[in-house]
């Protein structure tokens, strides 16, 4: 029972990380119809910026704020320089563009911070918490609480603000939104800025747990994308549940089978979902592009 609880805690922590990345995917996809495979690199940039600012002696909350702002600005630049000029491109071409952006941002990370792993101190005292024989690290609580805080924040933004309502209108009917005077290009830019900020926050909160490297975004992006696909691509609560599910499956498969097979099992689940429900996924993609 101790092992089961420990695997569950580990799975929830890992799943929260995947869910944070998946939220960024969904934010961009819902507004623009684009799957941004550079989302994992936003997490990498957020973590690296925060580590850099923290190493300069800035208080951690100042370092976090600056890191999020810097990453959001990069998201703004990515949309303006790479996405906006190619909005008329096909869905596949836009995916290829975001894959290229991922490589570019990864190369920038390699040039700026090198290959050695970086670490960020825990946000609070890091004394382990005993729960029925299992161990819970305080930083894991930060990760999970950050996820739910962002969920509440995004809910109020989309449901209670005019700007959030404008973004939702672009999702429902972009043509009607333009006729109502909503600048859909600005909404696309805002979606990338929000997604970059969410990705940065994800990278920051997981850096004390996993450390940070220039190539950390690849696997984070793939797992976030997996949560997005399994969750149905458009509903934030669904992709959060999918993120938790993937994290728990990986944790238990690593504990009871082997860590070598945990990734293979989770990707196998993704393939199963794609085999079972390809029409629903593609119909949503085509609908957004039209």
C-alpha cells in the first residue's frame, strides 16, 4: 500500500506537469486552429530565464515574474514573425512551421545556457511530508496548486472578461467575430502570449523537481500534446484529467514493470486513441481551418 500511494503521488505530480503544458496547447488551438509544437520550448525558456534571474540575486518572485514576461514576449514575437505571415498556409504546413520554431528555440537555449543541467531552488522548505508511508515533496504541492490556480484564473478570464469573451467568439465563429468588430489577428497574438506565459509558469514550477536543460521541451511538449489528444483537444478540464491519467499510468508502469517501458506504454495509449477516434479529431481540425 505504501508503494501504491507513492506511485499515485508521483503520478499526480507528473500529470500536473503534463496538464500545464497541455493547457498551453489548447489555448492556442482553440483560438487559431494551430497545434504549436514549440509549446515545450516555452516551458524550457521560462525555467532557464527564472534560473538566470535567480542566479543574479533577485528574489524568487521577481525572477518568476521577469521569466514569465520574457517568455510571453518571445511568444508575441513568434506569432508576429512566424505565424501571422503564414496564416493562409495549410494546417500541415503550419505544424511544420511550429516544429521548426521548436528547433530554433532549442538551439537558442543551447547557445544561451549550454548543455549542463541547471537547477532552481525549491519555493519553500523542502522537508519531505510523510503520508501513510509515502513521501510527498513540498515542491510537488506547488506544482499541483499552480495547475489549479491557473485553471481558476483562466476560467475567470474567459468567462468574466470582455477580452476573454472576444477570444471565445473567435473560437466559435471567426467570421462572425470579425463582423462584430473583433480583431482576430490580435486575438491570435494574445493566444500565443497567454500560451507562452502558461508554458513558462509550467517550466518554472517543475524546474526545482526535475532540473532544467536546453532540450527539456521536447519530451514535455510530446506529453502535453498527448494529454491534449486524449482529452479531446478543445476542453481544458478534459486535457487536465488526461494529463493526470498519463502521469499515473507512467508512474505505475515504471514501478511495476520498468522505467524503460513507461514512455512506450503512454505513447501506445496515444496511438490507440488515434486509431479509435481519428474522424472526430480531424473533423475538429478541418472545422477550425475553415
